[in-house]
C-alpha cells in the first residue's frame, strides 16, 4: 500500500459491475446511487467512467453480461468500510472492487516516459541487428546451396512409391 501524507485523503479506485437485467437508461440511477453513496461518506469523486456492457468471463449470479463502471475518488479511510458494505448489500451490483490508487507526481510521470523511450529505442536496435543477422544468414547459405542440393538428390523418394507405401499402411486394420 502506498503511504498517504498527513492532511491528505487517500485516493481510491472503485470498479463495479451492474447486472445485465437493466437497460442502459436504467443503469443511470444506479450509477447516481453509487456516486451519492460516496459523496454522503465524505468522498470527493475525481473521475467517473462508464466502460460499457461486456461479456463476463464466467456467469455471476446467472448473468453472462454486465455493465462495467469505474469511479476514482478521495475519501477518509474510515468511511471506506461503510461504502464497501453498502455496495455489497446493493442488489443491482454483481461485483465491486475498491483499491488504493497511488497518484503519480509529474516527476514520476516524466521518469516513466523516459524509461519507456529507452526501452523502445533498445527494442528498435535489437530488431535492426536481428534483421542484419537474418540477411547475412540468407546470403551465406546461397553460396553453399549447390552442395546441399546434391545431397538431397540422393535422398529423394519418388512420390508414386511414397503413395503406394501409404496406401499399404492405411489398408491394414492394425495401425499400431
């Protein structure tokens, strides 16, 4: 868990799933109910995203589809228990999960971008070197190809002979 500075409220992320028995118009009041529940427990919603209707990986309470919703909010930790309990008792919500979300500073975001750029540059270099290796490998066997062709001519089997052998094998009753 990340530490929260004194005087600051922790930042949480709530992902909840509304059952499929409701239409898109009927889920709006349910979403408002969840938002009001957070607000009534001294929570401040910073972001609310409706992720839409999706197929569930497995049936939950007999439903194969559900409406996903994501809410980010700030709230004192002692009030989170009340919100979690109220969400569990709500019949419209199939599942919910609340996690403590770490807020990144601008310096951390810049550092993540620099690391991502380094990784991308490294992968481009590795890809170029792999292409060069493939090209050199393709050029080298081309010079020695006639010798390998001569070796395969000796091992070459006539297709008619091969078909006859396969027919004999398939005609037998015992394949093992």
